[in-house]
C-alpha cells in the first residue's frame, strides 16, 4: 500500500496503530472502553450474576421439592436431582398458582364478613333512637 505521509514508514504506522488500539481506539476510529478495568470487570460481574441466579434457583428447587408431596419414595430424589432451570421455574409458577387458588375461600369469607358487618352498621344507623 502507499503511505500518504512519506515521513512515516510502514513500521511507524503499525506502531501508531498499535498505540491507538491499546488506548481504546479501534482501527475504524471508534472509541472503545478506555478503562481496562471495565473490560476485566464485565466478565467478573457476569460471573457473579450467574452465580446469584444459580444460587436462587437452587434455593427455589429445595423449597419447591420440600413443599411438594413425593408420590414415590425411592424414585423422587433421583428424578428431582436432574431438574433443569426451566423445570424449576415452571414448578414454582404452578406452586404459586395452586396456592393462589387455595386462598380464594379465605378471601370469600373475608368479603362475606365485611358485607355482614356493613349491613349491620347500616341497620343500626337506620333505627331511630
């Protein structure tokens, strides 16, 4: 290739390009992360994030398995030890949906009691003194 600046040799251009690349400027002229710590911290932060996710999934798995009734005594442990992350999340969703449906009678009783109380207060206020 021809060099537009005759005072710069190909070696000098190469070393200047290397210096720019080390300072965070790409060959296309785009500025990349200037701080090398940011480049090293990103994989570390991702590793920590994944560790937190995996730890939370392990806790969820233990809680879900503890709350479900095992149908087969011997088969339960080996089957559940191989649960995938998606399976753990699906079981968790089903568990919460099941418990939400179980709580509806309690809500119905609360509403019925509240209605009875409101009716009694209205009757009391309607009676002349």
